[in-house]
C-alpha cells in the first residue's frame, strides 16, 4: 500500500532500468477468433503505392517470395495470461522480430511464427518505431490485438530491394474503421431490424432517425459483436435472444459496407481492436497532477476488482489537494501512468512508475462504470483515449471553443444583422461524441457563430461553414443568453443536435 502524498524512501527498482523489448503475451481461449486469420488478396489498385503489394508488376511471378503477403494475426488472451510470444529488436535495425512462440498459445493458433516481422499493431504502422513503443502499443491493446506481420524471408528480400525507408505495411484508409456504437432504446426500440444472410452474417436495417442511426450505426452495416460477444456462429434466434437480454441499452460492433470491402481487399479481419468509438456512455479520464506542499493527496491500493482480478485502485482522495482538483474520484482504477499501461503490474512496480514521474504525474483512470463497460466489450480503455481526448470532442467543442468576442471588426465576426432564409441542420455525434465544430460569440450582438469546422467531422459532412450564425439549439433560442447559459444549453443537449442557423453575409 503506497500513500501518494509526499512519496519518499528508496526506490525498489534501479534508476536506469531498461524497458524489456520482449513482449510476453498471452495464451487465450480463441473461441470466436480462431477463424479470422485471412490470407492477403492481391489487388493491383491497392498495391500501386505499396511496394510489397505491387511486386508482381516488376518481378517474375515465379520468384519464390512474391506469393508471400503480409498476414493478419488477431490474438486474444484471458486475464493474467499472455498472448504467447516474445518480441525482440535486432541491433542496428528497425525491425521487430517475433521469437519464442509458445505451443498452444493464442499466437501459435493464429499463425504467428518465429522470425515474423511486426509491421503494424491495430493498423498503426510500427515499422520505424522503437521496440519500446511497439511493446507499449501491444500492452495498451488489452485482451485483444491485431498484428500485421511479414515472413522473415519476404521481409529480407523486400528490404534489400527497396531499402529501409519504404513502408511495407498495408493499412486501412483514414476514417475507414469498424464502429463501436452504444444504443439506448427509445419509444421506437433500438431503431433497427436484422436481416440474416448466412449463419453469423447479419445486416442491420435502420429506422430513419431511430436510436441506432443516432448512435452512429452506418446504413447497411454488418453486425460483428453484441456486448463484446461475436455473432459469427449465432443463429437468428440466438441473436434475437442476445439482444433481448441486453435490456434497455446495447453496445454493437458494426462495419459499414466501405469498411467491409476494404478489409476484404486487404485480407484484414473485421477486428474489434480497430474500432472507433461513437458516443460511448463512458470514457477513460486523463488526470494531470502537480504535487503540492501536502503531496498529491490520494492512496493507491491493490485489491480485487471485476471478476476477482487484482488491480490498482485510488482511494482516500483528500479534498482540495491536487488529486481531487484534477478530477480523481474514490474507487477509480488506475489504467496507465504517463501513457504506459499498468495492467497486470504489481503494487510496488506501479508505485515506482508514479514516483519516477517526479512532481508532475499524468494518470489515466476509469471509474467503476467505465471499468465494467470496457470489461464487457473486451477492449482496453486505452484504445479509445485518442477519440475521447481529441480536440473535436463534445466537451472541447462546447467549452474551450466557446470564445467571447467583444468587438466584431474582423471578417470572422462581422455580423451586424441576421439575414433571412434560415434553415435547420441535424448533427449526430462523431467519434468520441464530438460534432466537429468550434463556436464563438459576439457579446455586443445576437451572434453565436461557427468559428471552425473540423475537416471530416459531422459538421463538415452536414455542410456547415465557418461563419454560420446559430439561432436555435434543439428549438431553444440562443438570443439573449450569456456565455454560461449558451455553454450549458449546448453541453446538455441530447443528440442529434438540431441547429437553426443562417449563413452570414460575405
């Protein structure tokens, strides 16, 4: 038990500790993932910008290594176990080599072989990253991880042909991802019906404006998982029963037709670790603490959490001290320190990592509700930290971006009157729950306007433009409200966000 106030005393670990570049990984019970290792299917169009994918254009097809393609290995593990392989980095080289694949492990079952080079972790290219970064990415992936690998002899020939600067890894296009969507039932139910093509192949038909559509489920989506359970082997009756057992809310892993087609072309499985979050009910929290005269002001305690597994929990948060001011709550579970996962670490090692940060500490935590949610969907909360902390998230959009402009001389704020011809626009939350816009207002006039539209966000897709003037939010006028009232109205508005607005004068 370590009281993290004025932490002192000898450090139980050497100061110049070297991060092990080997990756223990963990044996798993792959009941629903064993069939997901797919062979790469060559597509000349996709291979134009990728040397490995276009080798057949420049070499004799009889070359022994042309037939070999990057492989995708979807690994899974149980709590307290490993994926079943080690990772090492060759001296003087950027490649990350698989070694010591354990018999019967998840790694072996999914076709990982000694000598394989890891090109990507969950679609993040790691070819030129340090071994420590690769290990951290695998650790942060939690109980499931998707590795893109290339056989040793293929890798060696490709590097000899193209050098070390060329990326050999096929990846999904930006924005093309499966979606993890949380749906809350309304008077129209979940807002979708299911069509059954083959066993385990289900598509969702959405009700216009229904709960599923509002939760970000794309049209024509294929259903992959319900509450973290694969539907690959489900019958229609089994799926219906699973949805009924979900009660008033359900979390679905889905893939739109564009995602499904691109994964098919690449031979990439529609894997949950690739998913982006759409308006999830919970999220991990990043806390930044700076030690005060009385320390940080919390207690770190190792105890059993969900499923009886040991974890590091935060208790006795002192009122008014840095921990409370940063947003820490009693019962939070510690997930990462300085961005590095502490899952599976013992108490002393975790305390050491916090002490090593000195007087400024960055912690990632989940409350009990979030802990239960991510455990249910069998995904690490760290996979969704980027989307929940992104600049275009709902919180950032409605708070940090609501800027008062006392005068309006510049073209960005020059709105002296509201023109006629108003129109309505419905915005649905994007990844992380944000709408993809930033707002400003002019204190001297009736003007709440859009100061920035995030490219690719919901606002951009809906055709909103920088300078558009907002008159109403969900039927409520913003005229005459002060900045706090505007902020409260925006943050409390239920999606979809219905905006009545006009385009400003040029």
